[in-house]
């Protein structure tokens, strides 16, 4: 099978839960300490062997492109001032990595965003999809586990984790067949079910590896009650015809599309830094 080398990053959302900050700053550029969410997702993709980054964006999000720009003038300034530690912080992307930016036009759901990448994916080619909102921390690269599973049999592959009962209606939920080394074939997948209708507690999170054929299913997927094309609905149709598999996340996930997840992600990373860890502990020790 052809090596999976392309990744799609849907970054066209409005980030309404972080207004007014996201009036001018894309939510994907909100930082976890000193590094924006989108950079963490890009670094995960690069570490897994991805060489082409496809950003599905909106007209108001030029800042994402700017973030990955090499900025030679600023680099020269820092070098002239002997600030090599700042020069290193400008290296947000290797120069040999291809970046493509495609406007989504209207925010019509994740499925619609993924569909915009169709012209860049060749027949019989698989590609990854990463949602920067899902901030993952794991010993092993989370995307690599999906790539390995997908390349073993050519099936569409989704990442899942156990979701609490009160959150289950916010996720696409799978019915797994049988887990073998954290991988299972999927028997059913339902978008945002009520707790009583959920086939399991395994919710799909923001990492996917998909075949080129998914675009045909997306084109035939009807809009939901919110006038959005749901990727989960297309995956259900694809599952019935070509099969679908899931990989359990072996690590931690923070939903940084929510304020609570964003705060917890920052605290988690801060506690990995010895200086910040001490200050955070002192702060909480003195809280009433």
C-alpha cells in the first residue's frame, strides 16, 4: 500500500466558545503554555511521517499560515542580536514540508471540511485527519497507531476513547466487535446518540485515517438538522460497504474546544516543567 503522507487539518471553525479572544485569533492558535494547539497537531503528524499538510481554513484565519512562515527578517534580527534561543522558536515547520491552504467557504460541518481536500488526494490513497482541538498527550505517537492499523488492511480507521455517560451525546459512538491490542473492527457507529441508544462508551475523537473513497460517501451524505455534513454519517455508510476499524487512544486527551479542557491542558503541560510545576503547586497550596 502507498505510504500515507498527507494530513488534513480542518481549521475553519469559528471558536465561539472562546469569544471574544477568537474574534481575531484562530482558536487553533490558542497556546498551551507557549505553543499553539495547531503546532502540537502538526508536530504529531510530522513525527508520524506526514509530509504534506492540508489546512481547510476560512478567510479570517491567515494567522495560521503566518505562524508556519519561516519569517527570515525576524530570524536575521534575532541572529544579529545573538538570541539563538529565539531563532529556534521560529522553526515551527521544516522547510521541506508542503503546506496547502484551502478555503472552506462556509462552516458546514466536519464532513464538509474534509470534502474540500478531495482534489489533493489521489485514487487509492489514504490520508489522515487531525482536529487540533483534541490535544493528545501520550508516550507513543497517537497518529502512528492509526496509520499502522490502516496500512495493515487498507480500512478506514478512527481513534476512540472511553467517554463519560454525561458526555456521550456529544460524540460519534462506535460498537466494537472485539479488541485485539487496542484495535477492533467496528460493527456500528452513531452520531451523538442519547445515552440509552449508545452502542458502547467508546466515543470517536479527532484523529482519523481515511481512504480516498470517503469523498464519494461524503457527497451522498445528507445535511443534518443543523445544516451540516457529519463525517460520522459518511463513515457509517463506508463501514457497511468497505469496513471500519477503531484504535483505542493510549494516552490522555484534553478537549480544548471547551474552556475546561483548555485550562486542564495548560495545567497538565505546566506540571511537566519543573519551574512552572513548583509555582503551580505553591499557588494551589495558598488557595482558599
